[in-house]
């Protein structure tokens, strides 16, 4: 994440301050301010509330799983690590300074008597199965995205969380990107007015090196992109709390071998979807892996009073467009409203009291990793639903499952089931 520029102009600073509530500018430092309107409130991270004990966590998966900050959280201690590969087990051991190393998740859950929670960062096709296994073993669970790959897995996961009463959280990075937090705050404050449309893109060209590992195909070989939708769907559902109700999706193919013989019967590299929301607005998603474009995980939130455009991969900084009162002439001589373009410096929320002091630093995926770490641990310690609980996780995940079905049916408009919100 790039550093903010120093020395803002007075006019820009005054404008942004007018958009904020209270006297604190746009940096709303209370923990609850980061949540969408219907998500449960949480205590402030800096409240100093005494805790009875530290959450003892076991880490499963030494790839992405080594990128979080469990060892820095004041209410957490890593008491077990595991990966099927020795090199990754060593990486976890070295990262978290944990000498209790297990050969597999199953072994860890069978032998360890000092684990309260499990962080699952395994292959996508195993997420639901591993989460259910750990929940049934009596452990709280945080799992990498997506939550599931099929509707049946989604039902099984929701049922298991409800039956066990344990905490389940999905580690979605886009929910905690600094720009997404800003958009969520603006939505809660009503700054957008009516949110007319949201556009989200996850562009990631050049994934072929991840198709093989140690000479064998990985789960990524020919994987359907809309089965990995949450980096985009979080930009709408995670800001508004609304649900996606219908979708039409189109796929793009080329003559790549991976689209001819993969385990998913997937013929598409790129998938582009248009969703209808429960509130009646539109949500557009580009989930692309092939093309002459630059990488991006970004969104644009378009309102009838104000819009927020995330930083583009082609160099445009975060920008606001505010509804103007003046008129201008287009190049055809017709009058139109002159809306004001305002440069916007996204607050560094990770430096605020939304987080405990040891976690107030930069981290991966737009500053999201420290928030994911804290949200999970805090939900256990302070007994609240995490922002991305199982119901939000499925609201992020299931639309992609249905979008993939639509693409396989040449863009047929399909209904998206709603898994509810829980209690």
C-alpha cells in the first residue's frame, strides 16, 4: 500500500472534513464504524477490557497461512502448526516461534489438548471439509476464501456452525481493504445517497506458474474463477450488508490446455457477471485471469450524491466524484451537470484504535491482514459474531457458485439462494 502524500491542500482537506461526521474527519476510529449497518457491534480494540485468557490457535497451511499476525495479538498465542510439506511446516514454526509441529491437521486435532481455535489455509477444494472437521472437533475456525465450492457444502457448513455454536469466520481480505472500510463508513453515513451501482474487479494475469507444484497439478489448474468470487463480492455485500439475488455471467475461453482437461470441466479463463441485488441496484464483477491488463483488486461505488473510485491499476489515485450544482456543455453542445472530481487520500485505518497497538502496522492485501487477525481473536474473546461470519461468508461465496453455473449455460439468468443472517 502506497504512503499517503503529505501537505494536502486546504480546500481538499476542508472538503473531506465536511463529508465526515463529528470532528474526527473521515478516520472513524471506533471499531464499530468499520462494519456494515446490520453487522454486530464490537468493543473498541483499545478499551483495555481485561481478558481471562489468551486464545490458543493452531495454524494449518504454511503458504498463505504464514502471512498473519497471531503471534503479535495480545490475546492470542500460537500453540500448534501443521502442513503436509516439511518446508512449509518449518516456515510456520519459524514465523510463529512454535515448536509444536504436527504432520497434518488431523494429527494436530487428535493429539493437541492446548488448542481453542484453528486457522485453515489449505487448498480451496478442502475448505468446507476442513472447516467442518475442525468445528466438529470443538474448535473455533477461521478459514481462507472461499468458504465452499458447492451449494451442498454451503448448507453443510452453515448447519455445522449452527449446531456447534462455535465461531466461524472467513478471512476475506477485500472486506478489510482500507478503501473498502472507507466505502463502508460512507455508506453508513449516507454519503453516497442512493447507491446506484458497484463495479468490482479481480484481475490477476499470469497464474500459470501456480498450476504445478513439485511436478504435479495443483487445485488451481483450470479452476473456475467465479468459484473464487469473494474478493469482488465483498466490495458490495461487505459494504452494504445487502444480498445478491440474480446473476447472468459470461465466460471467455482460449485454446489453453488447462481449459480442456481440468477436474472442474471448466472451459473459461475469465468470467464477467452482472448481479441484481435484493435492494434493486446493479453489481458488476470482472474476475479475470487472462488479458493485457494490470493486476487489481478494486471497486467503484456509484451513488446519486457521491461516488468513490478505488485506485486503478493504470495509475489513477483514489478519487471522489461529488454531485455538482453547475452545468457544463459536452462536445456535442448539450448541457449536463458539472460534477466535481476530488482527489481522496484513503485513511490508514490500521494506524487507529480499531486495532490493538501491536497490530497497528502495514500488512498484506491493502492492510487487511492485521484486521483479519484481530477480528477473529476479538470475536472469541469478547463473544461477538465476527463481521464475516458464516452467513456473510456464504453471501460472499454462493453468488459465485451460481454465476459459474450461469456461464456454463451461456449466460442464463439464475436465482441466487439466500442463506440468511443467523441470529
